[in-house]
C-alpha cells in the first residue's frame, strides 16, 4: 500500500484522538457495559445495546486511526526548504483574478482537509493547480463554473 502524505500537525491530532479513545472513551464504555449487564436480562436491555454499539464505534475508529497512522508519510512543513515553491504542506496566500478576493489555504492530506479552516486536500483541483508554482505565478483552476485564475501572493512553510 502506498504512503499517504500527512502534516506533522495532522498526525499529532490523530495521535491525540487515539490516546483519548484508548484512555477515556474505551474504559468509559466498558464500565457502561458492565453496569448494563448488572441490570439483568440483556435481550431487552437498551442501555446494554447502546453501550455495545458505542463500543463497536470506538473500536472501529481506533482501527481506522491506527491504519491511517501506519500508512502515513508524516511531513514536517516547518523543515521544508522548497525555495518559495508551492509544495505539500505549504500555506499559500491567493488573490482571485476575477473578484480580487484574498484567500489563504494550506495544502494538506486528504484526511486533514477542512475548507472552513483553510485546509485543502492535496488531491483537490486548486491544490493540483498550485503545486510547483511560485510567488507571483498565476494558477488556472478548473472549477465547475469554468477556469478561475488565482495569483500567488505569498508562500509560507508554517
């Protein structure tokens, strides 16, 4: 299986969630199952079934996070020296050629992407258009409404 790029911050968030699930959520649901069992008949015990369902969710999420971390190639953005070029992990300030609107995006892995926080996936059309460009270049992005141009104002590695 090929490695999936992940920023150091994204990897740390996954590790923190993994730790939270193992040390807090898992013991809490185990205690809830034990308490529900103490109530007797398990066939009609809604608390027991809800706790088992929650346990199943937690175990599935644990497996998913462990899989993501084992297949991740963690890239420390602050250690990059790409000589001003847009690469994975770079934070890019853009100006729309159409509207003049300014936006800032960081190019991250697919699992970290959150457009509301300015995190765009490496596989998104805008990220693919930006990769390899430098400050002052114009990136042509194929959007559903047609081709949109964005001028690269600044490239940072934070």
